[in-house]
C-alpha cells in the first residue's frame, strides 16, 4: 500500500460568512433580541463565501486593507465568533494570539498569567510547570515576571504572550500583527521560532500589514477585500496585487478587483500585477523572461501619506521627486536601474554654506540608504537670500520589491556664518514614495539586492555562476 497519501488539513473552512445586523438604535436591537424579529434593519457582510485549507507545516499569510475582514476571519477560526454561514473544522489544538492582553488579568503577575493563559489554551498545570522555564527564557523580561502585568509595556506583553502561545504544542498558531510589536531583536527571535515550529509541523496563520513579514515568513498568502477572498497564491504574487489595490484610486478600485479575481481563476498561474497606466495580461510565475527590458513608470495615485515636515529656519524644500535618466518623473522603478532623487531648495536668508542630504527608508522605518552632498561644516556657498538650487542624488535601485520613502534635508549654520552651530534649515520625512516593480528574479531576498547584474540582464540570468567539474579532488599533503 502506498504511503504517498495527501496530508490531512489541520483547518478546513467552507463557504464561511459573517454578517452583522445594523440596528439604527439600541431600542430596535433590544426589541429584536426579545422578539427574534429583525424587521427592516440592514445587515453588513463582514465575510462571505470563503473557502480555506491549512496544512501541517504551512505558514499562510493574510493581507488586506483595514476593514477587509481579516480579524473577523481569525475570530471565526478561533471560535470567538460564530459564523452566519458555512463551517469551520479545526483538526487539532489551536493557539490564538489575536490581542496582546487576551487571556491576561492585569492585576496578576506575569508568572500567574502564564499559568492562566496556558490553561485557557488547554495545558494542565503540570504541563505548564514542565514548560515554564522555557517560557520565561523566551520572554526574557527578568524580574518583571513576578510583577503585575498592568505595569508592562506593550513590548513586554508581546514577549510574554508570544512565549506562552508557542510552548503549548499547538497544531495551529494564529498571529494577528504580533510580529510588529517589540524591538528588532525580539522580532527576529519570533521569526526564527516560527521557522522552527513550521519545521516541526505546526501550521501558522499570520495577519500583518508588513508585506516584508508576509513574503519572508509565509509559504502561501491570500488577499481579502470587502470580506471576499480575491486571490490565493504565492506570497510575492499576493503582495504585488495587494500593493496594486492599495495604490488604486477610488475610481479604479472596481477594475483592479476584477483583474485580481480574473487572475485567481487561472489555475497554476501567479500573475504579477501591472501599474494602472499600463495594464498587462496575467503571466505565470516562472515564465520565459520577455525580451524587452521593463521600464519605469509613474502612478499618480501613489502618494506618501506619512509626510512629516520640520520647521523652516531659512530655507524651503520643494518638489521632491524621482526622475529617470530622461528626466521623466517616475515612482514605479525597475530593480538595478539608476535614478535620481531630485528636489529644489529656496533660501530665505543668507548663509555662508549649505549642505544637502537624502535618505531612503522602507515601510518599517528602517534607514536603507542615505548620503550628504558635503562633509560637515563644508558645502555650497556662500548662499544669498532668494537663491534657488536644484539638488540631484543619483542612486541605483538595488532594492527588494517593496515600497520606499524618500526624506530630504538641507543643513547650514544657525546664525548664517560658518562658525555657528550647524542645524537643519528644513527637513521633510517621507516626502515622496516609490515602489520597486515586481521582477522575475525570485532568487534574492532581504531589504537590498546586492547581487551584481549585467546591464543587459535585468532578470538575473547571470546572477549565479555554476561550474560542473568531474575532476577528482587532489589529496592534500599532510603537515610535516
């Protein structure tokens, strides 16, 4: 008898849906509860007709805009909500981590809460005692373990909650934005533990607005919007379409949704979305690279929504943008091609010198690259009031597929002369945003792409050199 049978899912959801009745007043709601009559009150569909399978060792990412239905789906899976339609079958123990303080009593110590939360997740006191030292070691909160959790920071709560959840021998671990909390070391620790759990057969459901976390941790992902699952595919494909949906204007949203739904109906195809200005047919995930080189484009709907501007102290930065080699404004860049970050500076007072700077950050706020025009206390000058400068920083887009934000700054002496303290005359964070387009080079990972690509090989066919040899290795001489 063959042993190559398909594994049984640890989670099966069929035609899953959840609707809420929107009563106009509390009186109407109480009347409905007493009489069982809804009347003409409208309903809101938070989730509809969703099918889902999750297998042992799989990490499934769930992405979608705020209000898309992600948290509703997790609550239905964990049993804290009952579905309006459809069924959910969990074949094993589930460990949910939907909110940091869920299962914690604020006046209990961390130690007491470990036992309480572990009991909620199905462990006996003896089982918790056997695991307690490992839980405490992973949480690494020191003496705070014996203090009330009401005095914990969000990072400490995350440490303790995550530590308990990953030590209950669950078949399914459900994480809702938990990896976005805590310092960098803790986040890295969580990712490493997730990889270990997956290798041991634990299935993981991960909801995160960090697309980097989805692409790095997950083996598959789904895109939910308006309560509907639009696409289930590999994480990079889903993230690409998710970005396309985020960048769409309200007038284009319906068209983009239809494109995604059409792509999802094509079996074994994982299309990479195009920009709104140049829609393209869906392509398989591993096609033969096209002969023509992709081009940078400009999407007017993609704008920075996190601009933070410092006070002006004698200068004003204007018109921050990215340009290609032909001077065209672009924000959809092609990996490994060269571009310029450009901005203009108008000086409102005279200074003996001025320095100009730029900084590129990723969506998590990590500084990816930055540089300045001159060393400290040196620069362009003297500069007279009313003068305008155009500043250009040339860079190569050797970055992973994601969105990035550009910051601009101009520095000069506080009192106008070179002997006074240097200050920012003006600075703008997240002044503009650009995105690295999806490419056909899935071999690289991380924030930056440090691989050396020939200019005529944008798809990385020469990224790796492999030489096959049949020569028998020569025996190394022994040391005399």
